[in-house]
C-alpha cells in the first residue's frame, strides 16, 4: 500500500468518525468540491498540506496522524464559526449561500456534533442574555421555520442578511414573523435558512 493509499484510508476513517456516512455528505456540509474530495479519499490525487490542514480541522483530527499515521487521531475539539453577531442581534456579514460556510474555527471546551456551527457575539448590546465572546451553536443543516416556532434561532433572509431572532409565526406564504431580543417584531420576512439555537458556549470557557 502506497503512502497516498494510507492517507486516503485515514481520511475515510476520519470522515466516518466525524459522523458522515458518505464522502458526498461531508463535501456538501463543508462546501468542498465533491469530485476533488472523493479523489483524495480514494487516493487518486495527491493531498497538499494546506488541503490536509483543512480536512484535519473540519474532522477534528491531528494533521500529523492524517499525513503520517503517527500520534493520536483525535485532537482538541474545534467549532466552526460562520459569523459574528452585533449589538442589535444582526450578523456582521452577508451570506451569498446557505447553509452558511465557516470563516474561522475556535477551540471548544467539549465535543460538539460534527455538523454544529457557531456564531460569536461581537458586542455588549445583547447583555445580560449574551456576553461578548459567547457563541450560539446551531445545526449547520438548519431547521424549517415551522418546526421552531417560539424558539430562538439564527435566520438568514433572501437578501443575505442574518439575525438572531425568535420565530413567532410562519404564514401560509412561507413568510416569517421574527421577534428581536428587545421584543420588537418584524413581520413577513423572507427566510431562506434558519436554525434553532441548540446550545451556548460561554466566552469564559473558550
């Protein structure tokens, strides 16, 4: 077995350990080119160090283990961050595609589901509910608005704007009423992606 085959074998093992039953599922979740990723998993294409680092980060494994088989497979837990949240609960970047893609990762104090994604609080305007540096965690795949009525969620609109809001009502048209943390309600919003907040990683623990 060549070194490329061995790396491919470890890459497949890492993907399965992260909870992905297929190469296509992992590629879709992380926004990778599926053909390229499959070629890496099958040992048909050499793996550059920069690409290996990306795979190691997303699968939460040691880069040294992936490339050489030495050391321990698992490394420190990490959480992908897709954006930061400002004082009014608005995300500080626009989103051209959904599910939102990560822009950086942070160390997490505990293991989180492999498809979790976080949004970091950047200001102090959401206190006392959230402090600066807290991270709200959602499922990358998202939730249908009708399934999370009454819950706090991260939502992205048809214009690419993101917010932390409570889903109040879903109309027959599919438009959604959203409530801000201060109680203000915005009606009939075109929501293209939403995900309930499932947990919060506090800044003191990161």
